[in-house]
């Protein structure tokens, strides 16, 4: 085992398996672990080092952080701050990196956050708000929650409510996040077994950010990224509606809305977005490209030829248009035309013969009697041509 070299993917899978085994053990034996914390953490490190010799210090410490959170989360003493410090001390001694305290502090802060001890959670999390958006929104949430127990400030002789000090701090932290724009789900310490409490806090603060700072695009942008990552279609739809209303001329939001419509098979909605884009960006090739792609997906001949003509006028290179012609022939069952077109394509663009070979291979399945195979071939063709053209035209998706 010690002489065996494992690929990164295998190490990752086996680490996750070991982590699940320990988490299961912790869930079944929490009182026993509480009574022997030093022994338990020693056993964790021993199992880790024996199973994964040569493991990086980063991965070693991240594994220890995950186990520490699980121990805190499973224990009946998890709300006792003295117990929390004792667990942290047991884990801290076994960290390898000089800044091992960072991971432990984040883990403690997350546990205190989960049990509602927001004042103490702030002590452990506030220095790390800029490392991950989820920590940043957690820090803002702590300030916001503490503000709710304070009496609101009212201007003299007026009914106008003014934010109290903690609410001002929450607002300031959200603006700081919009300015710095940290990554999301970046820190290993955030990959806890059940991150739903962090997600709830994130969305609560993002919606407050949209209310407090309606002209700040970042709250919608980061929300869309997270909604896409977590496959939260309802929230994504809501944010796109807000974004397209507040930033109706913004190309990024309209592009995102277009792809959302496509994913939900709303071709009429996607066509409306294309029309809006062409009107607002009359000299840009991207709106026309999106229209060309839509007409290819819907196999609407009149629309396709109209968009193709417009695409040529907007300067989209002929070889990309010919690839679309080839795909359109196949999608409309004009296989003979597709074969001839590909032969001409190879003759005209010998530098792209490598790609023509791949497309020929995919096109063979269009003649299959197996309809599931034909369906897969269509998807492969459309995805391939789209990705190739997006890269060639330097467009985003």
C-alpha cells in the first residue's frame, strides 16, 4: 500500500469513503467519543496516514476539519461552548499546516452559526468573510439577526425607521461582498454533511441585498450561479425575472434568460429574448448566433435561412455557417445534402479535417433504426457544433 501510487480521482473517492465511514461511526457512538476525544482524534489521524501515505498537508487538515464538524454536530453537548473549545483543541493539536487554526475557527463558527449562537459565531467567522461568499453572507446574517433584537432608530419628529448599528454592519458586509466578489463553495470547511443551513442563510441575505441595493447586479449574478449549481430552478427563474426587469438591456442577463428558456423547452420565450437582443445590440453577432441556434433546434426553415443571412451580414465566418448548414441538413433529414456539404467543407477547410472526421462519425448514427441512438446522435451533434462555434467566435454560454 505505501508503495502504491493512486490517481487523484481514486484518492478523492477513497477519502470520501473513509469520511463517510467515520461520520457513520460518530453518529452511532457520539457519547463514547465525547468521553475519549484525544483517543478518537488520534485514531482518525492514524487511519488517515496509514491509508493515504504522502497525503498533502492541505488535504490532511481539511479531512480533520470535516470530522471535527461532525463530532460537534452529533454531540448532545454541541451547544456547550466549553465542550466546543475542547473538541477544537483536540483537533488543533493534530493539524499539519501552520495556519491550521483557520479551518478550526471556520468549523467552530459554522457550528455556532447552526445552533444560533450568532454573537460567538461572529468571533470565529468575521475574519474570513472574504474567503467565500457563503461565509460572507453568514457574517452579514449574524449582524442582521442581532439587529432584530435591538429597538429600531426613528428620526426625531418622524415615523421613518433608521437601521440600527448591527443592521448597518450587515449592509456594509453585503456591499463588501459585492465589491470583492469572493468565490462560492470554495472552502473545504463548507463541504459539511448537510449544508442546508448555510444555503438558507445565503438566500436570505441575497434577497435582503436585492431589497437594500436594487442597483447592484452582483447579488443576482452570484444568486444565479448558486441556483444553477444547486439545480434550484424556481429561484433561478425568480432571479432572472428580477434581473431582466432591473437590467433589461444587460447582455449577460438576457443570455442567461435565453438559455433558461431553452432548457425549459420554451422556444417562443427564447425567440422573444433573441428579438429583444437583436433590437438592443444591432451590431453584435451574438444575438444573431443565438437566433441561428434556436432555428436549428426548432428546425424552422424560414427562420433558419433568415438568421443565416443576417449572420453572414454580421461577419460570422463562413466555415461556422457551413457547419450549421451541415447540422441543419441532418436535423431535417436531408442526409444526402449533408454528405455533399461535408465533402465541400473538408475541401474548403483542410485545417478543420480533424473536426469533419468527428462530425462524420456522429452523422452515421442518424441512419440507425434505433431511435434512442438517433436521439443521442442529435444531441451530440448540436452540442458539438455549438461548443465549436462558441469557441471560434469567442462567445459565452
